[in-house]
């Protein structure tokens, strides 16, 4: 009778999420294994399997170890989960007894809060076993943050977020650097502990490090309701930051500083040009209106200088002063910086003799007018003008005169800054003025927050334009006598275009 030699059990670390961060050995073992086991939630999706997917092959036996609970509240969680660990060990032992090697996949490192260790303690004394280490989530988070965890004699403490707030606060106050795991529902407790320990301003939040869903932000700015389990908090090295700051302070006075005025486009990263993105990423200082700066991913290498939207000259002077000290400064604007935005303000201040040696560049961005026009078709297909209804920097009689001139010239008109909480009458006045020269049926496009989460685009008749539907984040495109609005078969927003031929 032939005796079957037992299979070998492998605990394989997959790293923090990027399949390319797996070791060569891990990839080889996954591909060669007759049996691959992985944990998953009840919905069937497994993060571990998705990381290992490039290395799986046809014909392998897959054992899904499905957790009975994930975030639900149950009476005796430990008893329930231990029963499942026992059952899973029996399933894997059947393969090992039959001589089949078994690879158990584990995110991060198998022995660092790893799910594999529960199989290891049940099976390693009975079968030949090998553990393949992986890059931990802490190492991955530190890498994407761009900040070392410890330097010199510093002490790193790794803590689970499930500890009570007072215990966490005590441990955080006593250590140099820290990584806090298992966030999710514990985020509020962790944040309170960091604040209690006086470390909140130093803390960073890293979510799904090294994946395409990676997110990095100062922890104090994070919404607790947005925090998943696969995230952690980091207190990086204080020694490194202090020594790095000292080295930056030794930069020669002749360092080449400059101001680059950058257009971010109308919304998120997809609307940002590669040239503008490169300028933002290369900057040491970011200067701009707070909500615009918030659209740029946090980078601990950079200093952010947010200000109110009504202090453009002061903002420009501040940016030029930084550049004069040798800093690379990006002044950010929504849309295009040369269209009712920061380029003119910076260049006006830079024209003063004291700033003549500070280089200033302007990088274009996609305008709000272009973004709104694209949502309905081509209303800007022929001659058009762009004007602002804001009377903060010019009197209303000038605005009215320009509106009337554009209306008489039969130009399509893109209207910026049509209304705000303090300016409630201009839209109605503009509509009545335009109706003297335009048909009541003239198409008007209302585009709000195009590209953002609150996007809303409508097409109405000029006679039906309601001031109550317009605010500071709305842009209007008012058609000419030739602009057409055509209903489509899907019943959605009409297509609006202005023919390129004029009668």
C-alpha cells in the first residue's frame, strides 16, 4: 500500500495591495499551488484573491474561507469566528492529507495582524509549513505618504484602534512614532485619542495604500463616515521632519524660485491638464482659495496657504514673496487662471518694480464655459463673448452696457458669476435687458458644478429663466438668434448648438 506524503502549507504575504509589491517567491508559489485558499466576506469578493489574480492559473482548486460576519454586531463574536477557523482548518487539512500543497493568501504580512495566523496555529504542528513574508500595510502607507516611520533612536509603536481611547492616548503620548490599525468604526475613538495625546496635528490618514483607490489626507480633515476598515493612521518620524526642515533652511539664497499660476479646470483630476498637474506636483508651496486647494491631493512635502476668495492682491503678493525667497510656488485657480481668475491679479502685482526679478508663468486650464457647453453640445460653435455679472470690481452700468452691446451684436454670451447670496437682482435685470434684443425662445443653458458631485445642467427659454435657479456656482450660456435646442430620442437634456454659418 502506497503512503501519500502530506502536502505543505504555505502562508503567503501579498503586500498592501499593489500586485507588483508581492515578492517573486510569493508569485511563484501562488502559480504552482494545487490549492489556493483566501478569506472573503459573505458577498463573495476577496481582496486577497484580487491581489493574487495575475498569478492564478486555470485548474487550481480555490477554497473561499467566507467570514460569517464582518462589521455586524453579534453577541459572542469570538466564539462564532473560532468555530469557523476550526471548520476551515479541517477543509485545508483534507487537501494536505491528500498530498496537495495549500497556499493561504494573506494581505500584508501573514504574521502582522494577518488572517493566515489562525490557520497556522491549528495546522503548523501537523504539516510541513512555510511562511512567506510580505510588505506590511504600515510600510506601504509610509511609502505613499513619503515620510519615514522612525529615524535614529526613535521608537515605533503599532496599536490596534480597538483599544479604549484612554489606553490609546496614553500609548500615543509615550511613543515617538505610531501606526494605528483597524480603523473603520474605531476612527472616532482613534481621533479622540490622538487629540487627547496632543498628536492630532501630526497624524496622517492613509486608505488602501498602493492601490488605485489610495487616499492620503491629514487625519484631522477626514470625515469619520468615509473611513473603511482597510485604512490606518500614522504618526511619522518627528526627527526626520525636523532634520529635513533644517536642511531646507540651508538652501542657498540664490535658489531659483518662481510663481506658476495654474488652472485646475472646472472640477476634479480628470479635468486637469498634464502640464498643470506637473506644475502642482513640483511646487513646494500651494497658494489659493481654500476650496480649490482642497481639490489637490495632500502631500506632506508641500506647504498649503489657503485664503478667502476676496483677497486676490494679498494672495498674489504673498506668493511673489515666497518665490523671492527661492520657493517654487503654484497659485491655483478653478477653470482657466486667465479668465476671471488669479492670473491677472498675480501679474498686476508682479508688475511692481520690487517683483521684477521674480519669474511668473501662467498655465491654462479648461474653462467653466467650455465644460458647460460640452454637456449640451456646441452652443459656442460661432462667435461668442464672455462676461461677468459681478459688480464687485466694476459698476453695473458698465455691465449693462456690455450686455446690451453683445445682445445687439447677436453674440452667444457666456455669463460668469451671475448671482450670489448678496447679489440677487442682476440675473433678472440681465434677462429683461436681453429680451429687448432676443426672442423669448432663445435657448439658455444653466450649468452648475459641472464635473462635480452636484452637477446639474438644464436648458430653458430665455423668457423662462428664473433668478432663483442661479447661484455663484452656476454658469449661463445665452444663445444667439441662430442657436438651436434640439430634443433627442432619449428624452434627456436637449442638444444645443450654434451653426458655424451665419445668414
